[in-house]
């Protein structure tokens, strides 16, 4: 499991060399591109299934500002991004 901590006023992009997806962080926004689905959404935690892993966003006041079939724009106080291995459920 990888855990990313970041300063609130930074901008970072996370790329995968095998699958085209991008995560862009700025002051109080997080843009997630090429996600599979949203597993769980609460005010303090959002769990997003990506092609190769599950991304958990922790913070407060998290709201969806925009959502299309390919992109999500989250806004709120971003405290932590947690990346964990993707486990497919058998029979799904």
C-alpha cells in the first residue's frame, strides 16, 4: 500500500505508464481522470476504483463539483490520498 501526503497548496500529477489516467491535485481540488467507478462517497472519505488500484481520498467537506463518465472533480479539504491494491470480486 502506498500513502501520499501532500501540502495543501501544492499541485501534483500522478501518471501510469501502462494505463492512461491522471490525478491532478491543487489547493482544495482533486481531478481524477479515467476512473472505473465510485465505490463509496462520504463527506470525509471518497473511494474511487481506478484501472490498477483503489484510490481513497480523506479530508473534510468533500463534494463532487463535476462528474462525467471519465472525470471527477472533488472539492474540499484534502488531507490524504491512499492507494491500495485493486481486488476484483469473484463472480463479478
